[in-house]
């Protein structure tokens, strides 16, 4: 113990800064044979002994949760208890208190614990607003003592900010972060600084591409490994093989200076970001272990000269497009399997669609807001190729105001809601040709405009922004939109 740096991410939750990731358990069990949980737990006990006491897993990582549970159960009274931080990744759809409780209870049962140290939440499409309902239900279970702390995975800056503005006490966000993928140092870093949220970084060595064995190596013709297929896409998006090799050569020069590995340099760079709590390093229980090399992370630090050398290499590359997590939600899909359009298109719409009672060619979308029935209108209406979206506010469910006091966060929720309604009627984000924004306070112009720009920077619809005397209730912004469908989704 003591060889691995630790950090407090909340009162009572002190984790290793080098977390052991168990995603490869799913790969090891891919053939249908489940690992012996006691033998696998015994192999992981070696990690605990060396100070790697924190294990990251998920509901879909094979039997990883069960193995971690055996490890916790076998832990004696001496030393630091192993921490199991896991993820719940429900399919998009209606979220009820029972759905959330069942998901959390399954994690508790598989881990064999009374309280999950840190439960991280993943959601595929923010245009389905049930993600915010799920987080509020999880927070209620946190108040009950079933969850220690809450985190999220693959959230961009806007939606992390929205969740925090709506009162969710998030501690962490798990995202890809590396010398190749530096999006985590962009807008997300500012949200973390403003709200004392920390990042847990995965992909820090890009599936093994950021290691000594690839220095000076020509680009392979075929990549059979799924992990490397994914990170090869990142390399291509960052400027290609030559740009990647320039970063690798800089890291190799630094590694020789400090007498460490290229992998150490790549991981250390991420660890030295102020808003990063820890890096997640994959392990295959019972197979090759790299604990000795990983311990070297905490025996050196990158100095100003090292940082300048890496920055010079960065300057010859391109930033990965978009914000963190967008590789799963929009083109270019930087995943092992590539294009996820079919998967995303199969996600059920959040909104009910019906036909106008005496104009069968007119379709209508409804979000379930109390105001729609009270005032006699629909959220959106499609007539031919034209979709008109009513003035939309940050209303969750029937009448709950989202993110009171934060116009930017409300605008994020509103635009997601508008896109969801348009998609329910067969349109798409790219079909939006006009937006109109109404603000209660002209001082919110920049905050709301930045949100609008994040979504529409390439589409650039016609736009009007007005400040008006009042909006109803606690709403700070209202937005309406129009789309012309050029091809049915």
C-alpha cells in the first residue's frame, strides 16, 4: 500500500488514482464460459495488495460485478477495503421509480453489498428526456443509503451542466481522454471546475496504440482487435497515422528522459490534468498483469519542458470533433463497429404521435405537458414536409420546471425536446430551418446563444432572438422551431 496515489472524490470515498477496469471480463467470457469468480477475485487481490484498490465495471461487463463482490467479501479487516464502482446502462425508454430501483438492486445483489460506492449512469440519447428522471430517482435511492455517490459516463459539457443545474449531486463523469483524444480538456473542464466534478478517464493508452511497441511502426493494413479498431478511428480523426506518430515520438523522448514507458507518459499526462481524479487501466483477471509498470506512474511527473514537447506535437494534429461522448451519438461514429445510426434510430421516441381528427394528412406530436391539453395545442405538427414546433420551455413530465435559475441549462433541455418532437414526426436535426428564441432577461443572450451554437453551428438555421417582458412561471427561455423534411428518417 502507499505506492499508488489516492484522492477523495467525496466524503468517505477515497479511491486509487489508477483504477482497475474490468471491461475485458466480457471479452474473456465472450465464448460462453464464465470465469470462476473466486479464482478471478484471488487474482485481483494482488492489485489490492499493491494499492490498486478501486475497480471499475458495469452491468454489461460479463460477470465483473460478481467477481468484484467476491473480492470485497474476501477482504479482511486490515488495509483499505476494495471499492467497486459500477455503471447502470438502461435502454432508453420510460423511466419509473420501479425501473430504477430494480436496476440498482441488481447491482447491489451482484456485488453482494448494502451500498454501491459510486454508481455511474449512461444514457444513449439526450433527446429522450427520461435520463433526467432516472438521475432524480437514483438520487432518491442515494438518500436512502443504497448508493454512496453518483456519477455519469460519456456526458458532454452541456448535459453534465444541465444535470448539475437541475440539482443532481454528481461527483464524476467517465469519458475518453488521452494524448490523441483531448476533448476532456475543453468545455468539460470548465464545468468540472465550476461544480467540483472530477473526470475518470478511460482510453488513456488508446487500446495499446500509445505504447513503446508502436513507435516508428507503419500503419497496419488490418486491425482484428475491436479495441484497436475503435482507437484507430480516433487516430484517423486526429490527423492520421503520421500525426499520431509525432505524438508517439514526443512521448518516447520524454519516456527515455524519465526512464519510464511511453504508456506511463501517456497516462501521466492525463493524470496531471487538474480536473482528472483517476485513470482507468484495463485488466484481464488471471492473465497478464502490468502492476509494476503502472506503479511507475507515481514515481515521476511531467515538467514544463515535457509539456511543451507534447504541445508542439499536439499543434500538428486535429482535435477529435465534437464533445465528449458524441462518438456514440452522432457522426463521425468513432466506435469499434463504426456507424451507430441503425442503433440510434431504433431508440423509441419519447413522445406520442397521433393524426389530426379530420385532416388525416396532418400528424401531431405530444410531450405530455399539462399545458398542451389545458391550452389546446400540440408540441409539434407535421403538414406534408413541414414541421412546426410550438414555443417550448424546460418542462419535464407534466409540469416540473427544469434547472430553475439557469437559462443556458434550460435551453439545452428545450432544444433536446424540440429535436425529439421533430424526430417523432419523421424529421431530423438537419431539417431544422428556423428557430425563434424568447428570453426573460437579455443578459442571458450569450449563455443561450452558446447552447444554440453548440447544436446548430454547422446547420445554421434562420434565427431570431428577443427579450420580452415576462415568461410564465420560472422559465427563463422559450424556443420555437420549424423544419422542412428533405428525406424521411
